[in-house]
C-alpha cells in the first residue's frame, strides 16, 4: 500500500470521515483486484 494512500486513510479515520473511508476502501479494493488479475494473467 503506497505511503500517500496510508496517510489519506489514517487522516480519514482520525477525522471519522465515513464518506472518505468508504471511497478510499473502494479505491483500494478496485486497485487490488486489477493488480491481482493482471499478475495472475502474466504467470505461466
């Protein structure tokens, strides 16, 4: 997880900003899903 993303997530939790937490969470799962499928497709 990138440092800038961790900082944003930490800030959202600290401020109890539910909207931002949800948004970042969705972004992270979308990013992971894309990367996992890409990596599994490149494996022999």
